[in-house]
């Protein structure tokens, strides 16, 4: 005979089983980020993660780990490709050793404004997606840094005054710029930047106002020359095996959240570009355009880099440049 007590016990057991099943089906993705939690790229990545977590009802929880706390910036691409992390963010041009196409957004003076950067991204995106697919990765979104300026501990009117200056490099392009300008490049990730300038390991760099603001470089550097050399981008990608383990509905939620994040990061970068320079001035840095001689030296270095990139990238690079010119 099926008593009320038996029914109560059975219902409780069913509820417990359903709870265990739900818990078992829930998944957590750790998302390594190279930049500080207060940086807008990291903030928007955190908003993206929260949106996915909320809209999947917790079925997929994404947790961000900023400041290289889970994997250092230089380790993130490899970690996601190998499945050590299911999702991550990396500076696109930092992958130039993988393929010169990754380097395209950091060719000096090729794209120096937000409209030009958007046209370049539109031309480059299909190739990026294909490269990531070949690397067992799924492309999600990409967003820019503000235009790159030149930070220096010394005042300079030409490259002759920069000779021997220790230069923080973050990709092959910046290392090559340093060499062409007579400076000494040293590879330093964003998380190590403040210490590098404080200890004299670095005395100059080309980077966005965002990076300098996050790391309070006015404490170590007196000059910011607004050369607007290029607008590099970050990108977010997923391990393909992890992606294919998701159901179609969850994939759709992630793609929608990625589109929202991409729109946000482009808008935020443009909004903050002038703000950062205003803060530098407020904190006592000398901010302004590069003197004519220094700008000409940077542009000459940029032309060398463009020529070298064309040679490395071959027909694929030529096609992308033509596509970029057509989109402007």
C-alpha cells in the first residue's frame, strides 16, 4: 500500500535527485585576463561573463581572473588552446610569431583613428577567425585600445635623443620600433609594468593611455607624446572542444553576450581616449604632440615595419591590405 509517508519520502528523494542532476550539469569556466580588474577590457569581460552566467541560469558560470592571476598574459593563448583554460583574452598582435596576420592591427600608422581601426578589423576578422579555428579555438569578440602614444622619462625631439633608452616591448612590432629608434627593447607584460618603470628596467614605451593610467605611470614618467601610432586590439576566444561540448542554446547565449561586449569595448575605448590624457596632465605629465623630428623618425620606422610585414605576410597580407583600403 502506497502511504502518504512513502509519497513524501519519494518526493524528497526525487527532489534531491533532480538537484544533484542540476548540479552535475552545471559547468564553471575560468577566464584568464592579462590586465587589471579596473581596466575597461577586464571590466567588460567580467560583464560578459556575468551575462552568460545569468542568461544560462547558472548552467554555465564564467569567472574572470584579471591581472594575470591565473595565467600570465604570455601564457593565455597556449593555455586555452591546450584546454588548460576553456576561455581567455589576449592581445592580438602578441601572437605575431604564430602568423603575421595577427600583427596587422599594430603596423605603425596604418590605422590611426577609430574609423580606420574599425575598417581594419572588418578586413582582418575573417582571417583571424580562420587562424583561430586552425588552432582549435573559436573567436568570440575583439575590441581596441586607444591610440598608442610614446611614454618617455626624457624629453626628445628626435630619435638621436632616445639612443640607449630602455624600452618596454609587448609584441614583435614594439620591439622592432625600439630597435629602429635606437632604444633597447625589453619584453614586459602589463602586470609587471609599474615595477619595471619604478626600478629602471624600463624608461620608455609605446602604449595606450589606458595602460599608463591603470599603472599610474605619471609616478615614473614625465612625457607622453601623442603620436597615435596604431590602435591594437584584444580578442576573446574559446577552446573548440569546450565550445563543442555546449548545447546550441548555450552557444547562442555566449555569441549574443560577445556581440554586446564587443559593442561596449569599442564605445568605451573611444570614450576614454581623451580622458586618460587629461588625467596625465592633471597628474603633472607633459602631454602633447610629438615634435616634428621625432614624429618623422617614428613614421620612417613605421614604413620599414610595413614593408617588412608585407614581405612576411605575402599574398594573404596583400589581399588584406587591399580589403582594408576598400573598406575605408
